[in-house]
C-alpha cells in the first residue's frame, strides 16, 4: 500500500509542475524549462502512467459524479486531461483515444443570459489534449475550439491508430509511434505511403570470367605483443631463480 501512495504522491508532484510551467509555453526561462523537462521525463518513464490516469478519471466519475459532487468531478477530470497532454507516452495516446467515445457528460445548451460555460464532455477534453500534443493532427484548427464534429474526425483517426495502420508523432519528436505493430496489409502505413527514393537501376549482365580470388597478404608478426610476452617470460625466469636461491639459503629441501 505504501508503495502505491508513494507513487501517487510522486505523480501528483510532477503533474503539478507540468501544468504550472506548461502554461508559459515558449516563454519559460531556462530554469523553468529544466524543471519542466525533468518532470515530463519522470512521468513518461513511470511504469503504467497511462493506466494511472485512466483509472483516476474512472474512479472520480464513480466517487464524485454519482454522489452529486459534479463540481469536484469536473475540476479533477480537467486537471487530469490537462496533465496528460504534457506526457509524450504512447499509452497516454491510447487512453485519450478511448475517451473519445465518452460523451456522457456533455453539458446542456447554453441558456439565454448564461455567463458561464460548463465543463465539456470527456471526449472533447481528450480531443483537445491530443491536438495539443501531436504533430499533424487530423483537425487543423485550434484545439480549444474543437466541436463534437471535430471529435468524430478524431475517432476516425484513432480507429486507424488502434488498428495499427497509422502512426503518430509527438510535437518536437520525429519518431513515429504505433500502438500496435503495423499489420501486413500489402501496403505501407499511412505516414510511409510516399515514395522516398527511386529504385536502383537494373544493370545488364555480361558474360565475364569470374574474378580471381585475392590471396590475403601475410601480416607481419605483431612486434609489441611479442616484446611484452618476452619481457614477462624473462621476469618469470628471474623470479624463479631468485626464489630457488632463497630457498637454498634457508635450508629448505
């Protein structure tokens, strides 16, 4: 139990740093960027970090929302989704992709004169996080203004990712990640469908006599190892002679 609590405290600590410093974006100072990178690396390397956030959102949905504490539920799920967008981990993409289907908490339409906005459904929050963390998102618009129609586009994207026919890249990273191993479909994945180079030209075969095998030249005997071995041999012989003389002087047989 203590290990679980220790792990949770660690995650909460680094998550807070990510959310706080992440708001500065490119305006972070060098010290802030160092702390931000360290926190992100720690969370990315944490075992089953994706399962942690997935379970947390499901737990608060049961413990808060269903007991009438929707305000607390909205607060915490916003925190968790806002944290996940800073963690470049393929498992986090899986969690966000699965939440694209969760529109249970869709807020009611705005009423006339309403001066506040309810928290969006989980599928909107998941799409926003994906749009903020990935290169070349399928919806080329500001993530903070995503609509439910945009979520449908993200669902189609995630279906390809989940099937292993499409990869994805995190911002600032050229590595293409896959949730599952690309399937053998007879054609390359989506990102690799373009021809990058021409095939090599076919050379005409000529009837030429086979080339003669080259006899490797004799290598000179290594001089340095030989000198070292000779020196060690002389030292051993000298030590043996001295040892026998000392034994004779002491009267041992």
